[in-house]
C-alpha cells in the first residue's frame, strides 16, 4: 500500500492539474478551430443533427431530442450550455449565416431568452449542410467519443469559411477571442483571389474584404483599425447605429434608429435613452418609443420644438450604446495551438484545409471508382460467357463453392466472383450489357479526372474554385454594414445638455455654494441662508451655460459649470465643498469666485501670493480636466504660512498695471506684461522686494490711470488717492511708501480696493463683522504719503478687513 503513495508538493500538483485544465479549455471548449471556425460544442451539435438526419430537407424535430443526442453521445456537459450554443447558432442577429433553423421562440434582440428546449424545434439550415457535405468520405480524422461507443470528427470538412463568416466569441485560460462576422461573398472573392495569387498582399485582399459585416448592420468607422486587425489579429473600430433625422408636424423633429451596433440590447438602449429624457441630462427629448415590428427595427426619439437634433444625436452617440467600440482579438486554434489570426493567415489556413479535404475525398472516390470499375469489368466478361457461368453456379454446392468455382474456372477475382454470385437474374439482359459498358466508360472518365486532381495542382484549384463559386451563388447576400474610413470625433454641444436659464448663484467664504431659481431668490426676502460668521464672496445672476471658478487661500481652484451647482432654495445654506472634495481642509476658505460665460474664451488669471510671488496662468491651464472630487492647484505656495491674496481675470485687451500693497505700507506698480504666463502647478516669479518680514496684503489691477485706490489701515485710518500718485516701476522692486509712519502710531495696510468715478461710496467690513459705509464726498483725495483720517473705531468695531465699492461687479 505504501508503494502506491507518492509525495508531491502542492505547487507541483496545482501546476500540473491547472495546466491540463487550461490546455483542455483552450483546445476543447472556448476557442474556434481555424479550419471550420467552430468550437467543439458547436461542431458536435451540427454533427449529431446531421447523423440523426435532422437536415434542412426534413421536418423539424424537438430541440430537446437534439440536445439529448449531443449530450449523450458527444458532449458530456450541461444541457443548458448545449442548448444555449444551439440557440446562438440560430439567431440571425448574432451570426451572419445561421447554421441552425429553429422553429419557435429563439430569443430576441431585446435579450429575451429562448423558450425551453421542450417547446422549440430545430433542424440544420441549408448552408450548414455545406459544412458536412464531405463527411463519410474519409476527409477528416474521426476519433472515439468520450465513452468509446462511437466516433466523432475532430473538424468538419466545411466548404464555407465559418471562422470569418460567423465570427466567434470566447474566453479561456489566458486567451480570449473576438472575431467579427463578415460577408460571405466578400470572403469567397478573397479566397478565390488568394487561391490564384498565393503571394497576395493584405491590401490586395482588402479590395475584396472591405471589413466586418455585422448581422445587425450599422455603420463601421475606422479603416486603420480594420487594417491593423487584418494584419495582426488585433485592432479597434467604432460601430454606430444607423439613424435618420426627419421632420414632424408642428415644426418638430424625430430621430429614427433602424440599425444597432452588434450585440447591443435594444430594450436596454431604449431604457437608457428614456432615463436620459427623464433625468433631463439633455434638453429637447420629448418621447422615446420602440416601434419595431416584423417589418424591421425602428426606435423613434421624438424631439421638442426647436430642439437641436444633431446635438442631441451626438450626445446619444457619446453617452449610450448607439455607438460602441469593437475590439478585434482574432484568436483561433491552429495546429493545436492558440494563435492570433490575420486575414491572410485565416484565409490561407482555410484554403490549405480545403486542399487537404479535396485530396482525401478524391483519393476516397478514386478507390471506390476503381473498385466499381473492376466489378463492372467482370460483369461484362461474365455476360459474354453467360451460359457457362450459369452452369457453373448451378453445379456448385453453395454460394461459397460457387464463388470459388468461378475463380478457378474463369479466373475472376474474388470481388468479381462475389458480385456475379449476388447478381439478380433480371440484370441478365442484353440492355444491361449496354448500361454496363456506359458505366465502364463513365468510370474511366471519373478515374482520369480524380487522378488529375490528385496529381495536378491546377486541377485541384479548379475544383476548389468551382466549389467556392457554387457557395457564393447559392448563399451570397448583400452587405449590411456600411464602412466609413475615419472615426468621427464626438464633441458634445453644452447647449444641448443644459436647459438654458438664468439662475441666482452664491458662493460663501466658508465654502458653501448653491444655485437657485430666480423665483426662489425673489421670494426669499433677502435671506440667503448663510451663518452670521460667513461672508458672501460671490452673488449674482448667471446663465446655466456659464462656468464658475472659485479660488481658495490654499492656492487651489474649484471648477463647476453653473448647471452642476447644487440646486436649492435661496433660503437654504447650500452644499459645502467638503461634501464633494476629498482634499478640502478645515482652515481653507474661498477668497474669490470668477464667472466666465465661455470656458474657451481665452484670457489669463493673475495670481498673487502673500509671500511676494506672482504669475499669470491661462484659463485653459487653470480649469482642471477632472474636477468633481478634488480641487486643483492654481498656484504652488512656497511655505505653510503662505496664502493666496487675490486672483484677477485679465483679457489682455487694454493696457493694464499691477498694484501691490504690502502690510508695512509699501506700494509697487508695474506693467502686467512684466508678469510671465506659466503653468498652474508653479509658484510664479518674484513680485515685490519684501523686507523685514513684510507680506503683500492687496493685489489690484489698474486698467485706467484715472482710477483711484482706497486704502484702510489696521488702526482704522482711511484714505483714497489717484493711482497716478504711485508711479510705474519694475516688477521685483522695493516700491514706494504709501503711509508716513510715526513713532507713536504704525500704519499697516489692512485692505484696499480700486474704483472709478462711477463709485460714490465704499463699504468696510471689520473683523467683528461690523459694516462701515463711507461716502466719498465726505473726504478729500489724499497724497501718496498722506495718512488719511480715522473712520473705524477698532477698539469698538474691530479692525478693517474687507473693503468694496458698493457698485462692485463680480462677473466677467
């Protein structure tokens, strides 16, 4: 007993067992043979039905009977897997040329399952007969079935290149295959050309094979992808539905879909489009109807009046399975190995197989014809000595004796003597002599022709060519899929996806944001829902097609199309950025929100940090590609204590200057053109020569030399002066004093703003959330080094924090 026990490591056992399993499912389950294009289960279904006489010229039989024959004799697996394979071979929307003719419910393009096998009936289709036509003539190897009770073919002697005609789909261990269906006429034309021109190039073959031809039709885009797939076995194309836009009564339009991409489930597609309509993801879809019937497919998308039909169709191509990517992965079993199959490789393998089949069939028929000719020769000689032959037979004891007597007396061969003994008497007439002589002559011709096929390559090709022509004549059908050379780039028009309307938008310093209808805003009685310690950074009426960029003290930018802002009542607080942004931190706050009507309008953002760095970055660089879950970097801050002071949108139309004001009361003015345009993830260049721990408190943009600058100091002093008081210098210089510092009182800049002659008053918000309004007419303009007048009681109301003109416009 101990001798029967072998010590093996788990690694060895698992490796050996899984290797055997993988080899089995690769060769015997999931991948098609390059010769007949069939997987084993498909081959066994066709063979079993053929053996049972269940062919196109006989009545249908219950599918359950065929499945039982396959399972009991050839394929010891589940009946459901066999029946599913049988059903797929019958579905005209899955295979280009159905090999099973099924009577009853065999499923639908809506992915409805077929009826149970006890309800449906099936038989081989006529074209399937062409795959079995040469069986029984020793054309293919036959092997014992799983229980050694009968034989089955290792491959069918197919006359049609099913690998390309019907394609294949399968997944095995380490390999998968995805071969699209093709047009039989095109493939056969390429086969004929390749038969006569074995050195044909791929380009020459593609004059005949334009590309896949899906049973569901559709439009194929991407000639380069087809060429790559036909060369390497791998490639990618785009398949889109066939659609038409037409006009309805009342100025409305409709989109009608008559063909779908391959293997797209119609019911799922209709549900998806209807969901888009219900969710209002696209503006203008009034109704979606499936009007398909026995006459053909028809999905109707009815549009609202004045809807952009082309834009909606583009959106549906982009967002639904009206357009899909199809990836070629043409893998088949060739010489017991899985290989990637190009067009020429597959066609050449099929032709080589056909040559082998025709040669074996010819050799079989030759042997049969020669044997028959030998018999006929004996019968003819027998008729010339009929009386002696009859007498000899009558004098014999039995059949065996008669056969031996004929051999001994007349030198007939064993086969001839047996044929004479078994001959029926009615054949012994003069007319049969003529028939035998005619048969002998015909057999002579047949033997000569078969010898020629076996010895002459051109004669062999003639036979194959004639068979291909016969198949084409009997089964060719027009191409269903259209082919377009280029893949169309889908660009969704935002006007289509957004219901265009004006809304009220609010962004707060603490990070709350929202949009509300104008109606809700007007009914709110000026209650915006913000907490007492929060500030409004942006409030305005914007169109839903606009774009909002919100900048934080941490140098980050948060981008949102206006239509994606949370839609709430104006009295509600709105949504906080921390609910959507994974990188929002507790001490982060919004310093500026800028609205743009068009994200592609160009222009730059001017960004200034408190540590003295400045830069310009284009709008296209600032707007992040992925924005929903994280804010993006707008400027790289040098130190942990650094923060973003201000952001200004500049369109570079007018001559503009930058004005920087530091905490220690220094101002520097220089041309905007001195600031380089660089990327978002950079710190910028030196803006101002800061000394003694000084920082920048205000960064302003001067667009007109007639503008004025108002400045509030931390001690409550206020002044305003023409911007011309600060002469233009160079970037990175020290700057000019804008306050006269006193020994007893320090004047430090708290906040500042630019305004023009249209502004008559300013508002100062203090750190204690007190508001101080200043009428400019009550104060005289100051000089650059003037200290102004005290307007804020800092002990009582707090330090000046934010100063704004009361007519400040916050949109661009």
